[in-house]
């Protein structure tokens, strides 16, 4: 695939600025060549203060918006991976994506929402991006964010 960041640019994808955690926690941690990101929110333009989307999916947020929201969260997670690895080419593989989906009562399409993150990861990382995942519905999310994305990745030795 070559240089991942060049691949991202050719795809017309812009990575956001790196953001530190908004609370008393780390944005990412590396343990034994595994990177764990904290939950990433859909910050608008990669800046704190404004979320690109707010509300419950299936009530305030459409499926198209929810998919985009998961994609934005994944971009924020990718920049955390870059910061942890120093270079995205040092990511050996994406192991897992966990998505917390703030959904309205009766909403059952959590996996379709999480496809926004999975599709982006697979597009960027190719075979190294093919991952396990979990899409979990939650009733309330921090800052009324519709989606939170967590990524676990392995670094090259």
C-alpha cells in the first residue's frame, strides 16, 4: 500500500488535529505494542467545544448522519493512533473497534452506524485494517454525543 498518510491524502481525507482528553485520562496508552485509544467523540473540525452531531440516533440523528458521525470519531481515533505510533505506517494491524451508540428506544441498527468507522478504517489501512468489533447501544453519552469510538491496534515491533 505504501505510505499510509500519502494514501489518506490521495483519498481526499483530511486528518484532524490531535486532541488531548477533556478529563483526567490519557487519550491513548501503549502497553506491550498494543495501542488503546480512549473514546473518541465527533468533534467538529477537530476542535473541542463543538460536536459535529448531538442527540440520539433514531430520534435526533438520521442514519446518514450517524454513519458520518462514526466516521468522524474514527478519524479522531486515527490521529490518536498516529500520535501513539509516531507514524501510521508503524500500525501493524487494527485489532478491534468498539462503538458506543447513543440510540433512541427501539433503535436496532447499531452495526449499520458503526460501519461508518469500519469502512473508513478498512479504506485507510487495507488488509491491516480488517478488525473485530462491538456495536453497543447506550441510553446516555458524554456531551450528548451520538457515537463514541474506541480502537485497539498493534504496533510493529
